[in-house]
């Protein structure tokens, strides 16, 4: 089960999109220098199809993308909700996933997302806007993962 702590409309996390970023709790990772330690607790309200539909009703006209921030304890749930959202909106609303994993879990298909960020946060290397970052941001085209990390440096 996925739980979310909060959400916000953001402009930086997915270049070129107005994104409803949903912060998911129960993060299984323990990155040194973690920017959001509160997301390590298993707290918040359940994020399911009904909750997501409610958020879409409220914010759907103002956004172009929904990004799941975390959810690595149950990646199949993130993929399911992303797929649900794509079907529900006929692809009008794009979907993204910010994962702390090094690679996409084998049971997940990139086709169910439009954007995927992979990689744990390493405070020595910095986030996506750092030239030395270990993290990668991908645009998904026909199921292929195209590395678009450089777009964070061009802003
Ligand atoms: S993945 Fe994100 S929330 Fe989880 S420990 Fe690392 S920085 Fe913190």
C-alpha cells in the first residue's frame, strides 16, 4: 500500500511540465544528507485510485503531469497507479516516478511512465542539477529510456 504525506504543484522536478508532485512515505533508503527524512516513516493517507482521482478532479486542469516521489517499498503499486492515470486521462496527463533505486525493478515496465528518475541521493555528488550527480533522469519514448539528465543543467 502506498501512503502520501503531502503534495505540491512544482515546476522544476520534470522539465517542461507543470507537475503535481506527490510525496510518498515509507522510503526504504537511508541516503546520507537526505532532504526529506520524514518520508522514511510509514505515515500519511493511503494513495489509491480513488484518492488519485480526487486529486485529478481538483488539480487536473492546472497540471500536465503527476509525479510519484518515492514509493520504492512497493514499486508495483507506483506502476499500477501510473498506468491507471494514463488510462483515465487518455495520456493527457503525463506521469513520472522519482525512484531512489539504481535501476528500474525488473517487474516494472518503463512504458507505464513518461519520465523516470533513478538513483539514490549522494550529498557528495549532488542532485540532478549538479554536474557530478549520480542520478539519472529519463524521458520515456516507446518504452525506451532516453537519458535527459542534461536538461536540468540547461535551465
Ligand atoms: S530516497 Fe529520498 S527520501 Fe529516501 S532516504 Fe534517500 S533522499 Fe531521503
